[in-house]
């Protein structure tokens, strides 16, 4: 029965153009039969010097570059960057701008999680259909972004001390309509997948992450909460107007892929709650702090770290200013890069087919991993 | 029972399949080249330069201050300032761009040039059907291709253009009022008028005047008159 290959590992290079690797990501996998024994992630194919460009460009010029980090969630990237500059200079943000920021950040979370679920299912082999349903909903939100900021994905919407353009009543009405209809899509989507035996078999007890490992590896976002750790920067930091809103933080139990999947579905429900409150409470007013100069913007000497709860986890920008027009140091703390570091621990002992599902449930965007 | 979950999922796909024929929510496809969904007012693509009046050359609002060139994140704007001045649309002598190029293969449509421009001269176009057969020069837009009339701007961004026109008119009115006030103040201050020879003297004389001033004690009669 035993062949000469017994005990020998077969090295396979998965990617970088594999359709399920969400961009140009490669894994060097050592296999014993079909079981993964070693896994080495290889990335950097999409590296484009984001931080160095940020150090050579003015503060404002870095804002459109942050759109290109995690190109699914440009609004939250903008917010994190604007927040760290606002911390650095000490800029107040008008009330309406804070509301708009929360509305757009939660819409971003909705479309990110929706498309993540679609991608995850297509990684499992449900090609096309669930992804198409998710993208149909995402497209409605992107239409909102386009009519407000001028661009579907590269929004470049937030500014230091506010937002760039004001939302009119028509826009808010459309946003309300989309938010009201979103639960219908969620019901349908949950009916489609969450009790599906194949999905359950492919995800439960696959890629278990323990809370201790998650904390020591610096995992954040839905992936950390799926392990049962109650840590959400919206609650911890209370940035923006989040303390004013009533919402709950869904927590998982097992830290497996199914919990991570459920976490997204539950978070979307809570985002809808926040959106409903924000859209009901938003008042007219100025959207940008008039004291902030748009030309020749020079923050005082100092340093600041601004972070937000992005859809993928803690997104932070660390800036050191030497008083000049561009930052002395510009550092991004990307959630998907740090969440990716535990990939090997999650995949060991599982089959090759599970690697794709686990990778999909981490929710990475290579634009942010490689920067 | 195994299989119930799958059947429930199938019911969803069946509903979507049937709905995709008549439910407005699910009829989302637009047959693009024949049928177009309207672009939103705020849609932006690539920058254009706005000119007033009929003449694209004379009416160009841009004064080649180069702020957009400095602030452009991917550095896709290239400007050479003119040596001479020409009257702008308000009649004030201003520099103008001798060369104004935008490499739209580099431009990332961020709109920062529009925001930093103090003269409302650069705005965003909505034209997105820009595919070209050539690789290099065709995507480097020169001043002539970038210049678009104010009417065109009104056509693509009606609300924004109206606000810009109002701002410009207000600014012009304020400048006019200021000029009038200054003229009135000058007229009021006219009686102790300076010597006509000094006022009519050209550049070199005034340079002499300044030199003379430094040697003479303050409060004395104008030195130019003592010299002549």
C-alpha cells in the first residue's frame, strides 16, 4: 500500500493569478496528499510605495491615494486619514459632516460585507449567482456614492474638518430607501446560504482561530469578534458620533469560518440600525470647518495616530509632522494585512479546497495588503 | 433533514429568476451604447479649462498661477507661464498659460485641482468615452483640447456652474465697488495733488525719486521737484 511518496511533501505554488486569491496573492503550500502541512504567503505584487508617496506629497494630496488602499471601502479609508490629520492639528468637525461620515461609513460596511459574502460563496464553488445578488445590492450603494462624490469607488470625499460636497434631501431620501430595502436582501441572502448544508459543511470547524492567538497576533475587526472577543473601535474609541447611536456588537463563539461569515451578516443588520438613526437625526448645517486652509496646509510639529473600525478591522494612520507641507512619516496600519498573518495557523491540517474558503473569510484586499 | 437548506436556497434563486423579467428592483441592466443611464451632477472624470466669451484663447480664466500643478497628487499637470500679460475676461492684465498640458493617462480624477483653483478656471469634465488607438500623445491633452466654453460647463454641471457664475459675478461686483470707492476716495484726496511732473514721469524718473527720497529728510518737499 505504501508508496515511495509517503512522508514527502509536495510544494505547490497557488496564485498569484488564482481567481480566489482576491488579487495578486501567492501561497507556497506544502501538501501531504491533500492536507496542508506548511503555508507561506507571498505578497508584494501590488506594492506601489503608498507610504513613501505619502511622505513626498502634501497632506491633501494623500487623500485620493487612500482611496486606492482598500478600493472597496474608500469612504472609511478617507475617514481614517482625515481623522488622524484632524487629531494632529486639532480640527473640529461640524455636526452634519460627522453624520454624513457615519452614514457613508456604514453604507461602505454594508457593501463591503455584502460583496465579501458573495465572494466567499463563489470561493466555495457557488459560482456567480450569490455574487451577482450581492453585487446588485452593492451597485445601489455605489450609485449613491457616485451621485454624492462623483465616483463610484475612488470617492475622495472627506476633507480635513469635514466633507467635500453636501448631500441634498433627494440624496438622503434615496439613501433612506436603500437602507429600508436592505433587510429584504439580507433575509433573502440568509435564506439562500445560511442553512445550506453545503455551506455549513464547508465552513463549520474549518479554520478555527483561538481568541488567544487572535489577540496576540493583533487581529481586529469581524475576524476578532468571531472568536468572541468584544473589541470594536466604534465602542472602544467612540470616534465620530458613534456614542450617540444605539447598536450592538455581534460576537462569535468558535472563531471558525462559519462564525466569520455569520459575523458579517449580523454586522450588516447593526449597520442598518445605525443608518436608520443617523438618517433620521441628520440636521442641516455646514459640512466643513471654514478655518481649515485648503492651500498651503501645514500642521504643527507633532504626531498623531487616528484609527477607525473599518469594515475589515482597525484601520489606522500614523503621521509625524515636522511642520512642513508634507508628513515626515506616514504609516498605514492596514487591517487586512495584519489579519492575513495568521493564515498559516488557520490552514494547517485542512485541505487545499479549504484554504480558499479560509482566505476568503479573512476578507483581504490586495491593494491594502501590499500598499 | 439534509437537503432542506438547499431547497430553500433554490426557492430564492427561482424567485430571482422569475423576478428578473418583471420586477423593477431586479431589472437593472442597461443596454449601454444605445441606452444610457444619466450621469449624476457630481460625476467627475478629467479636468477641463473654462473660458468665457467666444474666444478660447482670450477668454481663458486660467492665469497660470501653477497652484494646481503643485497640488496635483500624481503630478500630471504641466504649465509654462507666459512672459507677457493679456487682459483677462474682466479686463485686468494677467499672465496666461503658454503651455497647459494634462496627461490624462496619469490623472486619477481626484478633483483636487478644481478645489485649489482660486480662479474657477479648472473644472471636471464628464466625457468618459476617451479610448484612443494611439498610446502616447493622444492621451496628453494640450491647452486647445482642454479649453471648454462656459456654456459647455453649464451643460454638464448645471447647478455647480450656476453657483460658480454667481460667485464670480459677486466677486466682480465687489471689485467694481471697491474700485469705485477707491476712485471716490482718490477724488476726495485730490485737492493737495502732487506735482504734475512727478505723476507724468515714467519709470526711470520714479527710480530717481526713490533715490532722492533716501537722502532727503522726511517731511520735506518731494525731492523730484527739487531736482528738476
